[in-house]
């Protein structure tokens, strides 16, 4: 193998390593954004104490024949 072949191989391996590092960084950022979105959705769920004033028999049955 000549010197230019070794240099090409080395450059290619370095480029692949850089591309993988960038891909991993993008994936980590996407996971962080998804976690933040999930947290925001969970926090947006309304408080259930407003329904505690309702009688206990409400919401147990569904009329499927109507």
C-alpha cells in the first residue's frame, strides 16, 4: 500500500468519526427536546380536584345504545 492510500484511509476514517460524533450530538439534543416536550405535556394535564365535587356514580357507565 502506498502513502497516498494510507492517507486516504486515514482521512476517510477521521471523516466517519466526525460524522458519527455529529450524529450522536444531534440525537442527544433531540432526546433532550423530546424530554422537555413530554414534561410540558405532563405538566399541562389539568388538576383533577375540580371533579372531586361530583357524585361518585358519575362517569362510571357509558351509554352505548344512544
